[in-house]
């Protein structure tokens, strides 16, 4: 697709500085721009690119603009990053959505398929499953018995959604993620570990996005819950009966053990481990690689393993990073004390 600077400015309510007819045929990172491409500058540390970029057009936060003319054409906006996101969403919509059922898919006669749904080749839709209007189910997806998928969802290739799980509207599930596998429940007996049946399901509310290669386990009884608007990165394990509230973000390789409850608007860093049967409040920040083994109150920031208050961790780190030197000094003091005693 081709757009002029003027057309782009109209999409994002921007003000043009330069050639309104500058033609755009692609996008580039600001560091590696090229003629005919569009990029953006949203922070002061990238402002030097305004004079050096080879891009034809730059979307720029207006507070970074300090003169009337630049080498590329400038589109001034209040927030360049947000404006660029708006353009990317528009572009994605312009690419169109697939519809129809491809050859090679298998749909049970009792399944209910909404209008304008796409189902790719080699996808299997089980009995009494329901797929809402406008949803996109790409090739090689498995949808189990009684699964409900809402409107305008996107289920990428290779995803697996086990029996009776429920997906809300406008959800995205990326490739190779498993929703509703058995929770890790075993009872020790003299003969070995006896499996505990996992009879519940997973409920994912509206506007949730789940990255690739995640596992969200079904509840033993009841439901594992993922709240509205929560965003889950790749390679994340969420165990049985976990309850996650609304608008959380969870970074890659985090693991949450069974029956833990997490509130709303939390930020959980990469490789965080959270033990089972605890409660994380609202607006909590858990720094990357932390190990959380006790409940956390609202608006706390924690770090370390076991995780403690972020500020306490930083103060402690000043000391334990110098432990070898401190140990050496203590040994010297002890040796000097022995020498004086011997005298």
C-alpha cells in the first residue's frame, strides 16, 4: 500500500512540517530508515534522528520539535508512540480478515459456527463447541468438546483448547499454547503418586492476549480464571485454580503455582516464580527473576528471592555484593585480635 504524508496525518490528527505529498511505501526502525519509509520519534534520546534519518516521513512528539524545517517530512502529534500504534492497527485492519472454512478441517455436526468465521485447514472442532462471529481459527488448531469462543477472536496455528474451556470476545491466543491441560495434582500414597482428576475448566475473559507456548491448566474443580484485558507473554505456566484479575501484564517465563489469587493492574516481570495458595494485591510490581513465597499487599514493589520490598532489596544489595571484601576485613580483625591476645 502507498500513502502520502497528508493521508497519514489525517489518520492521526497530525500537523505536517515539510512535503505533504511525500510518498510512503513501508516502515522502518528509526536507526535503519530508508527513503520511502515511515518511522517515529517519541523520546528525547532519539531526537537526533530528526536531522539524520533517511526515512521520508517521521511521526514526532510535538515537544521534541524545535525548528521549522527538517530533512524528512515531519508529522507532529501529541504522542508519537501512540499515533504509530494507531497506524499499525489501521494497517492491519486494511489487510482484511479471512472468512470461510478451508478444506481439510473437521467440524462436528453439533458445533455452532458464527457468521464471518474463518477456520483453517486441519483444524478440528469438537462436538457442541461454539465459535463466535468474526473469529479467526488458523490451521491445525484443536478445539475440544463444549468449548466456547467469543466474537472476533484470533486463535493461531497449533493452539490447543481442551474440553469445556471458555474464551471471551476479542481474545488472541498465539501458536502452540495449551488452554485447559490437566493441573499438576497428585496425592502421595505408599504405592506412589496417585493422580487427582482435574474436572474443572479455564475461563478467559474479554480482551485477553496470550503469547505462544504457554500452558494454562484447568482447575481441579471450578475454574482457572484469566481476567479481562490481561496480557500474557510467551512461555508462561499458570497452574490449576489460579485466579488472575483484570489488566495484568505478565512477562515471559513466569510461573504461577496452584490456587494463587492475583488482583488487578499488576506488572509481573520475566522469570518470576510465585508459590501456590497466596494472594497478590492490586497494582503490584514484581521485578524480574523474583521468587514470591508470601502474599503481597496492594501497590507494593518487590524484588529478589525470596522477594522483599524493592527498596529494601536495593539497600541490602549494597552490602551483599561486597561480602567477599567484608569477610576479608572481618578475618583480618580476628587475626589482629588473636595477635594482641598472644602478646
